[in-house]
């Protein structure tokens, strides 16, 4: 099987048809392939996120990551864009969903797309993955330690985040894979248990894996919280899950 791929920065139409930066990685010579919307983590649209897109392409998926912080400092370094987005209070959920909808439309427009769309997100992107699974037309979702799906107090509801994702669960329309660290505080094991409870109440198709020696960010190879064994098994779960739902 060929591992040829092509990758690079493009522009896509995001929320309100805004032109935003995105990173696209595609397999070459593999025939019709599934698409994966990759949602970057809270630190931002960094090199590691682009490497994740290329990993999906080598595995035979077209992967696209929109830069959710692009509007806040166009043309600046990704670190400065991240800082500007934080200073502005974060990306509004409505804007993020519009950007994701634009990314999904771009994936579906690719000549070699097979019609199937998955989404995966890390950290804040895990929260946005849960939200995407409840609001957009996709086929499979992977939440990697997304904090903020469950909230502890009303003051966590803000103009940027007016609804807790857990309260959107009834609208979830695709299978969900959740990958969590038992040592994490956001989401804590109690929050993960609450997510499982609500998903069961609504009869949703989901599977969760919690790793006893992992904390937050255990997939992040360039960060201190990286946990090799948990990440290795997590990737196995992702390949199996997408293999079943995006073929």
C-alpha cells in the first residue's frame, strides 16, 4: 500500500464565508478516501497539529485542520494568533461551528473523497468535537480529553460558550470515541463518568477508554504530559474506530 501524500497550507471559506487559513494533507493514489476534520488544541495551530494531519494522510485519509485563531492576527505567527484569541475571550462556539462546516464542505469537495467524514479534536478541540457531533452532519467523532463538555457551575456559561456541550447530547447523530487520562483534571474522571451517563440516557453509540497512568494531553509528543503507552493504544483505537465508520 502506497504511503505517498501531499500536504500544505490552503485557504477555505469558514464562518460567514470568511477566508481562513487551513492545513490539508491528502493521500496520493489511494482511490476514494474518507475525510477527517482535525481540530487543534488550545495552544493553537502548531507544527504538531499539522503532523497529525500528515499521519492521517499516510493512513489513507484526507485530513484538514482549520486555523480557528486566524482572524485574530492574520499573517502573524501561530503563537501570536493564539495569544490574540485568548485576549479576545476565546473563539465563540457559533463561529467555530461555522468554520468546521466550511472545512467539512471543503473535504467533501475533494475529487477523491468517499462521502464519509470524521472529526477528531484534542483538549479544547475535544470539547468542540463533542459539539460538532451534536450539530453537524458527520459519520464519526473522536474526543481526545476534551475539557468543558460538562460544566460545574453556571458562571462557566459565557457569551462565547452559551450552552454546555453535554446539554446538546440529544442531538448527537454519529458514533463517538472518547480517549481520556485518569489523572486528568479537565475532564476529570467524574466528568467522564457524567458524559457516559448522559450518553447512555440518550441511547447514543459511544465507546470510552480511560488510561490509568495518563493525564491531560497524553498524545502530545513534544509536551511533558506525553505518555507513550497510552498514546500508542489511543492511536490503535482511532484506527479501528475510523476503519469501521469511514471506510
